[in-house]
């Protein structure tokens, strides 16, 4: 079949003529039909097997291999690296703090190396070609579709990647491992489900949960770990606020347990004493969570977890200094300003026969930001 079978030079070929053409002729016809003129096309390595060609091939394969190894490291780190929160100063905090950097670096390096490998392959192995094409409007017909496939196949052969098994294997390995890594990210909630333990899942309860029938006291921080300052009603003036932490008698004298109770991210609670006569609208079902004018709310902002450290007695507003969320203490700590969309969880408290504040139970809802993985509560 002559290469002059193009539009304007003998008409477009029929299906029978297309079937009779070789792949090279189809590829050449594709260029003619698209008004593509190849001005320059020179292979990078006209002579196969030279040292320069092998160096280029090994360089591309090396980057594909780095991408594959980095992707594999990401998968292993994502699954096996300790990821549950560990407080500063506790055993395992250093290895936990490296989880995010390790996952980010390995995944990022895998993508970066894959991109470098592709760029290297194009620059070092593809033929140097300069083409000029005229633009045309309208849909493609059967001839265009048949010839473009042949042209792509011909281009693939000219890149010489078809005979470079080392690059093919490393590229396939890199793409496969990166694909697995992407799948692991998508399935991360199944691999590491923080709710897998059901009612005992760590996001459902805090250090305020009574265990083994032991009383949980409200304890203020004096700055001395071993000093236990349990809170009484007379310790606070009307319109004041105090930060308290859980304490059990079994922890007395055990600095490690006392530090853990203070440093747990969901432990801080703000104990507020409203002014006498302040009208309060409690949340339905939580009418008995307070003790007189004393109310206890989680100090962890429901927006992004910052500490709600400020209390304005003049208007009974609880403020988060990070993003200016405000919660109204007289309306069950409902958010009234800022980005927070969820009220602060309330801790049910009472005063025991010794005259100390104690927690009657844990929070009845999750503490902290309303992230997407948090189950919907009613």
C-alpha cells in the first residue's frame, strides 16, 4: 500500500485496504491523515547496547526501584508503625512522634521517584522528534481510530521501552506498590479502626471513667506531681473557673500514673461556679449533671482540640483562644460564636460524703473535635 493514500491524494482507504497495511504503514498514514509533518526524528542511541545506553537504562530503572522501595516502606509504616497517642515523657513517645513524618516522607518519596523516573525515561530514551500538526475540528472516524492506535504502538516501539525489560519490571513494581499504598490509605479506617473495640474503644471513654468501683475525684494541679489537692465546693468563689483532672486513691504515690492522668489529651476539665441565681438551660437528659452552681465541661474545644482556657463571668462565656470559638455556659456550653459546631461535653459531678467533688460517670459523648471518623451520637 502506498503512503500517498490520504485525503486529497486518492481518497481515504477502505477497511480492506486498512487490513492489508502493515503497522508501519498505518502509523505513517496516521500522521498524514492528521496533517502531521515530522520535521526531525532521531533515536537517542542509533547503535544498541552502548555503554551510554545501558547507563541511561540503569538510571531510569534505579528511580523506579527507589519508588517501589519507598512505596513498600510506606505500606509497612502505615500498618506496623505505632500510631496511638503517647504523652510527652512517656515510654514510646519518640517513636510515636515519628509516625507522621515517616509516613509522609516515604509516600512523598515514592511519588517523587516515580515522576523522576518517567521524566528520565522521556529525556534519555525517547527519540528526539520535532513535528508540526494542523488543527482540525470534528469527530474522529473509523480510519482515524485505527491509525492512531497503530501510531501509538509505533511510537512505543521507537522509544525502545519495549525491549528494556529492566525498566519494564521496575516500572511495574513501582506502579504496583504505589497502587497498593494508595489502596492502604483508602482502607486505613479498616486497618486501624479506632472504634474496633466497641464500647471499650479509646475514643468512647476517658480517664474519668470509674473502674473497679473506685471513686474518681476532681483534683487541681498545684505544680507538684505528688501533691494531691482534691477539690471542695468551698475552694471556689462564685464566678470562678478551675482546671481539674481525674484522681484515684490507687494512684497516690505513683508519679507515673499521676502524670498520665494529667497529660492525657482528653483529661482536662473546667470546673465553673456560676454566680448565685444564674438561670441555666440544661440539655435534656443532663439536668442532674451539675452540683448546684457548679458545672464541669471538657476543656477540649470541639473545633480542633485546643484548650478552652478562658471564662468570662460577666456574660458566662467560655472562650477558646485558638480560633475564637465561644460557648455559653448557661445554655449547656452551646457554641454561640466561631467555628465550633458542637457543645462541650459535660461531666456529671456530685459531692461525696467526705465533701469532695467526684465524677459520677464518664462523659456520655465523645470528647474533642467532631472529626469525620467520629460516629454520630444521639
